[in-house]
């Protein structure tokens, strides 16, 4: 029968250190292997969102506003027909709420897609559909020149029932994106 290793503090520290090193190496390997596919999936999701939120266009152009990159949609003559802007709010109920917001040339909301959310399923997670055209909280076609806010705060947007915090965060996203649109819409 094999001799049992004595349980000393030194032996325990050596064994725990070895286990920790193996686990860290395994995690690093998995992270390395999955980093590129995750980045490609995120890029594809962003590109699909850009196309979904913009009005009809002939070409997309990347523009830079205050060090950040956004997408401008132009027609065959090079005239801007819209702009897609990724914006976020840290005021969501579950944390950051990130959306791609599209504007037409006049600055009206042409569409949006939620890119990241940690909102409560069945409540705040409804933001992906609630504010779309044909639904109760519809913001499509609204002009955020007058900042959007929920009706509970005296605004014009119907909040998601039971999810006013998420609805406020969503309005903040639209308003933040509109501020960027104003800076870059004339470039």
C-alpha cells in the first residue's frame, strides 16, 4: 500500500498552488480559443443591427465624432439618409443597457436594436419589442429634439408596465444617441 502524504501546511499549499496553476492555464486556453469567435459574433450582431435600424440607403460610411466611430448611411448621390449610433445607459434596472439607434436625415428615430441587456426577463427585457413600431411604447418616427421621457415623468413615451427604470434608461439611450446625431449629422 502506498504511503499517505502527511498533511502539513507546506504540502497543502503546494497542492493548492498546483491545482490553481492548472485551472488558470485551462481558463487562459479556453479564453484564447473563444476570444476570436466571440469578437466575430459581436461584430456580426453590430453590423446586422446597423442595417436593421437605418432607412433605405445605397452605401455606409464610417465617421468619427469626438473619437468614437459611428455609421452614416448615404444615397447614390452621397447625401446622408440616416445615421446609426451605438449608445448606452448605466441606469438600467439590471445594469448597462446598450442599443443601436438609427435616425433618418431629419433626426427622427428610424429604428433601434437592443445589443446588451441584463434586465429582468418578462419585464425590462421587453425593451427589445416594447418601443418598436406597432407596439404601445412606439418611439419609431419620434423626433428627440425635445428629449424623450416616459409619461410618468411628463413625457410622451409609454413605459413598460412594471419596468419604469428600464424605460427611463431606454429614453436616455435615445437622447444620448440624438446628441451624437446632432454633432455628426451635418458631416
